[in-house]
């Protein structure tokens, strides 16, 4: 009887843990969502992410600036990066 109860409790525990893990997977991370919108915003201006200073971008994020506004601000203030072919 003891083994049956232990197994039953273990099954309940596993279901709870699995449920919590699935909830975590479904929750979207605010920075990731903002970053995806930011990338879409800079693509509208034909700007590559490699020309963006990540610290400037994160500063706008933490100031609470919406991603599309941040993208336009970054595009207006950033310098184009040119790569020299060797």
C-alpha cells in the first residue's frame, strides 16, 4: 500500500511540474517580444541589426519606449556601417 501511495504522489508531482513547465513555455518574455518588434521596425528602414548599437537599443527598452518608436529613433541617430572587402 505504501508503494502505491508513493507512486500516486509521484505521478501528481510530475503532472504539476510538467504543467508549470508548459506554462513557462507559453509565457512570452517581454524583452524578446519587444526585440522581435524592434527587428521588424528596423527592417522597414532597410537597416541591418549589425549596424545597431545594442546598448542604445536596450536603453530605449528600459526607458519604456515602444519598439517601433525605438526603431525609428535608432535609424535616425545611427551611422551606417560599411564593410571594406579585402
